[in-house]
C-alpha cells in the first residue's frame, strides 16, 4: 500500500521523489502509515491523501462535517474500538453498517466490528483528522475527563487543580476545566502513548504573521487528545522521578524531554499540529497569558495528590521562553516529599558536616553556598534553615522563586516588575527584627553590600553564588566591588557543591580499572592497586542507565584567621585554595574520591563534575 500510494503521489506531481524518500525514512524510524507520515511532516494535506486513497481503492470519500450521526448508530461500537481502529459508524440501513475509516484496507478492523455488531460493514474513507475530531465530539459525554479532582489510582490518588486563562488587558477568560483522568490514562505512560496524526488535527500551526484567535486557541487547548496528553505527561514525569519536563518546538519536530538524575532523556515526539494547543494548555494551567507569545513568562501548576489515604501537594514551576519556532516550556517538579532536610543524608563527609554545622550555628556572619544551577544549593540551605528553625528564632528568606513552603519561616517571593528585588527585600528585613536572613542569590553589588552589612550587625546571613569552587568565591565578591577587609570580616564559611549520580544498587557490580587510571584521577599509588571500583550494568529499575538517585560532593572552606589575613592583602584564589587545603579543606575532587572508595558512584561521574 505504502509504495503504491507513494508512486501515485509522485506520478500526479503532488509530492517530489525527494519528499517521498524523506517520508519513507521517517516511516522506517518511527513506524506508522506513509499517508500519516506525509501529513505529519507537513508535506501534504490530509484532504489530498483522502482523495488519492479514495481513487486508489475505489472507496467513496465523505466529509464528516456535513454529517449528523444518530446517537443509536454511534452506540453500535464502543469508544475504545473507534479510537483503536480510527473508525466511526455513519449509518445503519437494514443489516449494513456504513463505517468511516482512515484505512479502508484494515480487514482486521472490519472483521472485529462485524463480529461485535453482527452487521455487514460497508467502508467509506475520511481523513484521520476528521474521524478523530468526530470521535471526540460524539463520544465526549461518555468520556469523563476532569482535572479538578481527578482520581489517580494506586500511585497518585486525587489530583486537583483550578485553571484560569488570562488574555490581554481587555479579554479575560476564566476556564474551569472539568477533565477527569480515566483508568486508561493512568495505565498509559509516555513510552506507549499512541498518536493518530489526527490528534489536534483541527489546530493550525500559527505562523509568525498570523492573527492569534484567543478563543480558538483556548478551545483547541481543551480538546480531549491535548488534555489527555498533558495529564499523562505530568503523571509519567512523577512515575519516572523526573525533576524537569522540557517541551521544545523546532522547525520540523516537536520534542518532549525529561531530566532524570541530572541528564535529559527524549521521551516523546508529538505531532507538530499539537504544538500550539499543548503549549496553550500548559500556559492556561499555569495561569499565564496565552495571547503573549513574544515575552518569557513564569507561572505555577499546583496539583494535590492523595496516596494511601494521605494527601500531598506537588508543584510544577512553569517557565516559557519564545524561541525561533514557538515557545519552549520547562516545568520544574517541586516535590516536597523529595526535599531532603536531613543534612546527614546529603553526602557530607563527617568533618565537612561538622564544620558546616558549627558555622550556621554562629549568631552572626555570612555562610555562602556556591555551585552551578541544579547542584542542590537550595536543598542544602533549606536543610540548614530547618535545623535552625526554633520558636525563639525569626527566620526570613528572600527567594526567586520560593520553591518550597517551610512552616515557621517567613518566605518572600521576589517581584522585579514592581521593584521588589533582593536588595529591597533585604532592606525591609533589617526592619523586621530578624535573627537569620536567607538571600536567594547575590547577583550584584547592591545586594552583596546590604548582605555584608547585615552580617556585620548581628545577623546570620545565608546566600548563594555561582562560582566554580569555594576559594574563587572570595575573588568573585571582591570583583563585585566589596572591599577585601569587609569580605574577610563578614564571611564565616564558603561551601561549593555538585550533584553526581549514584550507582544503581540493584545492578551494581565490580569494574576492573587499571591502577594507573586511578592514580591519574588522584588516588595514591599504594591505594590504587587495592581499590575496588563499581558500576551499574543496567536494569529495569534504573532504566538500563546503571544509575539511580544522586548524592552531593562538598567543598567546605571555613574562613580562619590565617585565611582572613590572605583575603585582606588581596591574595589570589589559588593562594587561598592552597592555604585552605593545608588547613584541612576537603576539595570537590577529594569528596568524589571518597564516594568512589565507598562504592557510591563511578569514575566517570567524579571526573565529569570535578577537577584536580
């Protein structure tokens, strides 16, 4: 069928030979019918395919939009069968059932339906898009989909979210979305989620200069296939332990990726026609302006989940960014259940943990945690705050954004658009009689200056910076414009950290590594010859990666009097680092080597995140 259809399309100059080869290559990699793949790639419209198929098989074609189908006729086959075979009953005359089909050669579908109904099946051909649209329309009453209070059986209990869509200044649309997640949704993961090309087929990809019809966009975002895909997307991210969901539009592709244990994995390539509808659906759920496609936006989706008669709340932090071919959406899963507030389980070496605890318990001064985005800085600071959270202590935080709500702590969300930035929040905090102040990030001289003044006037200040290691943090603050003597007198401790993947405990096995390789990464020669190194061979639990979970590497530098003298005279970060190691600082690489000795991680992970 595929080759013959392709030959007809080329012969009639509807597509070129090059386009046919492209579609056949796509079919080899992704499966599906040639006609569907040609539509998916945007090479040809489904109306043209329908017309050609009609001539090819001598089967009449119909336009479903011109038909009104009786309810009794629709009930002759179930919704599941209609979706499975992409068919729709049109009319029943005597013992003959006229059936709209996307593929009139599917004898298995006709045999099944004949067996179930006891009727002879007369096929007519219609486009997949129109069939799927009609299925959604005629079976909608029996398909209970509700996002406000849907039951997530077994693992996920009840999920509820209220949805509001906000247009521009004049148009404000409130969308109460009542979509119930059915049993079939719960059993589907992204790995086996099936797309007919028609899903979202009535949604046009909006070109750069096209007029945006908000009403149509909002309506398209609530089509059953789109709603179901978003539901499955959120549920599957939880099942797989993902920390982020990336929804990425490209010129000829639409990709969804999950970040699991720090690495991104491709999980799905939905049809291009679903692009705008799916992104709009996410924006509506996050209470973002669906009419604004030119500017980045930030929002939040809150989901309540009931598991084993116990409710828990999950947050998805949503960020949109306009790219060349549409808006990229990233959802960060903020699962409070996974927030590790026990410092002893973060991965600290005993001496580093003791040093860290000693300095956060001081009545004043500054504690800085540094590292790249996604290195666990927020988790470390939250665990420190939790250990200090007592009735007699006033703790105030300025965060952008507030990732987790901590009882007993006064957390403030930054709002740059109204002038509430870190510096403004810090000034206000000092009038609120605080004992401990947390500043989400020191980004500029003004914030750094106020934070240091607070640390010098009897407050414990905690904050983060983006530097490569602990000693270079001192140079970074001086480069911001802070006098070296102020840095030396205010900072008590600087900690750099990274997250590395742990070897999966289910498939962990010993790995033979030449002693020379171990010496090269930092082990002493006598120890290298007797070292046992482990790796994961891959199993179902770790998705064949060999890794499951992550653990922290920590470089904790306590500012002693000797280091203060070096800072005041303007010593370089190299000199400060050398002196700190002499005084007993465990570097990030040494922390990684300790994890290797304990069989927690692999050489590749340590080398990837640390330097000697």
